[in-house]
C-alpha cells in the first residue's frame, strides 16, 4: 500500500494593504441666482437728414470736379504775352517764366516774376493770369542814365547804379571814371550807390560858378567821389553833408576868382577844415598828371 501525502491547499496571497483616503462628504453647491433675460428693446432708426445728405453729396461732387479741373488740358497755359519790352526779347522773357504748359490754377506767379526781375535790364515786372489759359507779363526796362568807365571799358548805368547791357549810354549823361582796380564790373552788378546819388545831385545843379565847369567825375574806394573841373579837383567823398560841402565849394571858387587865381584842389571831407590849393600850377587841371590821380585814389 502506498501512502498518499496530502497536498496542503495553497495559502491565500496577501495583497498589499491599500490606503483609503477618506473623501469628505460633498456639500451641496448653490448656483448663482439667474436673472431673467433682458427684454429686447426695439430702437428707432433715425431718419436721414436730407440737408446734411445734400451737403455731403455736394462736397463729394465738388472734390471730384476739382480733381478733374486740376488735370484738365483745357486749363493748360498755351501762351505767355509780354508787353513793355523794347530792348530785351519778348520771346526770351516768355520762356524765362517757365509757365508754358502748366495748369493755370497751379502756376507760381511770384517765382516767375522773380526770374524776370533778376535780369540786368529789367527794373520791375508783373505777372498775372488771363483766363482761361494765358499769362500776361508787363515789364519795365531800366533806362541808361550815365556812363561808368573802368579799365578802359565804358559801361552804361541807370539811375540806381545798375550796369546795363545791350544799350548805348546817353550822350549827355554824366561820366564817372573808376580809378581803383576793384571792384570788378559785369552786367547786372551795381556800382557804388552813394556815388551815383552824389553825381546825380551835382550833375543836376552843375558847378556853383559859370567857370570853371565840370568835366567829369572820378570814384575810388578810398576817397569816394571827386569832381573834376576845368581847373582842378574837388573831393566830395560821399553824399553825407552834401549841402554844406556844395556851399564850401561855392565859397572857395568865389575866393579864387576874387584873387584872380584858379582853385586847383579842395578836399571837402573834413568839415570846417578843408584842404585847399589856390593859384598853384596854373593850368594844371587841364593837363593834370594821371599817376598823381591814381595815387590819390588808392
């Protein structure tokens, strides 16, 4: 007989102990109170304001019309008419404006006028529109008044001292000789304005006595204006104190005549103490040494 050993039953396996987290009891949640939905309110749409609408349409139409006009070839400048031109070329002045082909509403008239008056022969000018597409230019030319001689070149000048070109100097106008090398001259430049004013006053009055008469005028940077007479030289300098200087010149000529001698030289720039030479080197004014004049002018 065989013995059967009884097989013990399997032991129950122990699972690792699990931790149980206590869950707190849930509290009852209160939902926020709900408001009733707002009532739908019907808004009244305002009726369009007809006056405002008409104004808006008018402004839009005006803007569109303005853009069309500004770009319309019907308002392009097709001619520039120049009047008052005697010495200068009207065609040159018209071209100088630079307005041909531009819209007449947008042209710069003042800029065109400035380009014209910058020319040596132009004293003044006006530029205006002539509808629908023409420009009118009226110019006033400078008139020759006297002669300014420098380095053996005779320049015509007007009464303001502007050097002109393309015109002949007047035969009966005063002659001013520049005895200093500077300034260099060119057309359109101005000579010494005070000298021109002084020459104009003396030339209008003439010499204070019938003899000696005035032959010409000389100008230098250092001494100003000198009147050359048939007997000598009268240095005026500038236009300041003209009446006093002219009276002194007149008294000196009368004094020289009373002595029976010529007034050779008088420098009137020093008020009551002029430098005077009377009765020296008779006839010197007619054949005065040129180098001495140049030395005085420096």
